[in-house]
C-alpha cells in the first residue's frame, strides 16, 4: 500500500523535514540579513554624524577667498579678504564660486572615501561608493 | 523492502521534485530581484542626470547676494551686487554664506523629493528617502 500511494508516514516525515530544513535555513538567512542591515544602518549614521562636524576649506586662486563646508557639503563660513574686495563685484563673484567649488569637491571626496571605507569594513564590495 | 529503506524511487523523485521546486522558485526570485535592481539603477542614473543640470537659486536677506547651485549641490554661480560690496568684507562674507545655505537647502530638498518620488514609482516604501 505504501508503494502505491507514495511514501508511508516515515517518508512524508522525511519530505516534511527536508522542506522544514530548507525553510528553517531561509529563516536563519533572513535573521542574519536583518542583523547585517541593522549594523550597516548604525554604522552609516555614525559616519554621517562624523561628516556633519568635519570641516573642509576651499580656496580660489591666490587664496583671496576661503570657504569652509562640512563633510556633507553644508556651508559653514566664507572669508573674503580686503584684497579680494578691491577686485570689484564681478571678479569677486567668480572667486567666491571658485573657492566654493574647491571646498565642495574636497568635501564630496572625503565623504565618498568614508562611505567606501565603511562598506569595506562591513565586507561589502568596494563598488558601492557610487551610493551617494 | 521500500517501507524498510524509506520511500521507493517514486517517493525520492517526489522529494527531489519538491526540493527542485523550492530551488526553482528561488532561482526565479533571484532573476526577478536582479531585474528590479537593474531598473532601479537605470532610473537612479536618469534622476541624477536631471539633478545635475537643475539649478537652485539661494538669497541672503535683502537679496543683495544670489547663489546658484545644481541639483546635486554643485556651485554654479555667485552674484554679488554693488550694494553688497559697500557693506565691507566681513558683512559680505556673512551674506554670501547665508545665500549659499539657502541655495543648498533648496537643492537638497529637491533631491530628496526626486529620490522619494523615484522610490515610490518603483514601489519601494517611502521611508527610503533617508538614503542620501
């Protein structure tokens, strides 16, 4: 009779066990992924707090204007020298933009490096720094 | 004999089938997730290109200084009026920073809105806009 209608109780149990085995593993996998996500989130918040208080100075040619941005590109301070003032509004506008671009690229570079260090420390592939 | 040594050929086949079924589903799931990731990546690049050419103007009090940033906070232009020049370097430095902060917050807000629209259009939960 067993042969006719597929496995007897023991076989179903084995079949059930293998299904439960697979589903059990998927449950563990799910828990592990969840924990990993938590770690990543906690670390990402820590790095963002670090970046928020970091400062990056940018200059225009001749350092007549200095601009300071945070690690997440927030403007903090602008320092326009008297010498820069003498160049007139048009030229000064260009120098200010130049100094801001310098500070902005330094800040973005530092942020990307911190994010990619974080990704690597968490065992993620380096390519993830395109996350920004 | 079958009963003694667990299921006959047919039962192992069924057991094999259920395992293959589960693994087959996981393969499909994997393919689907892969495709979804591709779509997200293509859309994210499109949005970033849009933001890169968008412009956001920021002003200080009295609009004596105007600053223009792109949608990914790149400095594009600074416009310092002659009236602002008359206030001297210290006061002007404050006004420039104020105008940059205004432009920066507008640009970040627009970027977050675009990213959260994108996430929703892809069926992702809205909370993801904390991505930046």
